[in-house]
């Protein structure tokens, strides 16, 4: 992603109405935005940026394993899209290095 595109994504993320995910506060702390609480254009633009520029990583919580595309635009957060939600969590030292892909064919 170009520096200009990353700056656009960061500005877009600042506009979105993030909600703290209380249910997962202990096990998987993150925020989320629901499609209906954001403008259609903003939600779609971020979802498309994740799909286009994100990296596929394995996520495991207990016995549950899933693969998501994560986008790190340089604002200290990682973003991933799940149906009508976009999630964000703080970038962690445990995250894979930039350019890492767990499942390269994931869309």
C-alpha cells in the first residue's frame, strides 16, 4: 500500500464509530463497527482496503481456528472484516511480521 493510500485509510478509520467489544474484553480485546452504524461508502472502502491490502493470518481462540485478512495501515491498529462487522485491535508484538501470510489463497 502506498503511503498516501495508508494515510487515506487512517483518516477513514478515525471517522468510524468504533464500539468496545465488552464480551471479548478479556480473551480477545478489540473494537468493532457495524455496517449499519457507518456510512455505506466508508464501510465499503475500508472493507475493500482490507481485502486488497490485508495479509492472511491464522486466528485461534481456544479450539476455534479461523483465517482473516488483517490490514495494518500504520496507526497502531490492525483491522479485519467479518460480514457486517469490521474489527480493530491494537497491534501486538505477538503479531506476524509485515508481509507474513498464513494462508495465501484466502479472499
